[in-house]
C-alpha cells in the first residue's frame, strides 16, 4: 500500500488492492541483446557499403538504428503507467499514474458503486460508476484480464453490500 497522497490510510483494512500495469514482452536485457544484434548486422552491412564506395549509406543505416532505439525507448516509457486500486468498506480509490508520473485519483463509495462490464466483439470495457461519475479501468489490459478484474471487483462489492445489511 502506498503512503503518499491519494492513498487510503493504513488504519483501514484493505479488502481489495491491485496494481495494473501494461505488459511489456521484451525485458530490458532482451532489449540490450536486440540492439547489439541490430548493431552487429548494421555494422557488417555498412562495412560492405563502405568498401564498395557507397559511404553515404552509412548515415542512413545509423538513422535506422537510432529510430529503432527511440521507438523502443518510447514504448518502455509508456510502460511506466499504472493504475492502483484500493478498496475498503468505506472507500474505493483508483489512482492513475501516466508515463510522466502525473497522478489522477478517483474516489467512490463502494456501497453505491456499479461495475459495468461490456463485451463488444473481441474487446471489452470495464467501467466503475457512482453518483454520475465514471471511470474506465485497465484499458491497457488484455480482454481476459479485464474480465477477471471485473469478476473480482464484483465479488468484493457484493461482500461489502451483504455485510452492511
């Protein structure tokens, strides 16, 4: 549990706590290996062009490597975003952190909250709503993961509502 602003106080018992992060299939080590492999192939290719007298091609091959590197760096940067979900009997707090570290928090009262799970073809949408406010959760998750999250949230909310009767 986080102790920074926007988090639920540690005195309350958490009934649900999850951190949702986008999947990145290539690890940092794999990225380094891929870049070394690409650089090796580009070096061998550029050596052939250089020996053939087509030395201006070297700049374009270097540009290719730079573009691949920056595309992966941008992808890893967007992988830094996450959503933190904390729920107690009295409050559900959803904190979104974008890739640049900016936080946005949404607070709901669990007893009145509705979980909407809409399936559309191969995609689905998970929406939390209460008192005219709504927030979509797990937009970067796989459809199966979103469905599983919806089931868990509904289960915890049903337990809260049964305990309060």
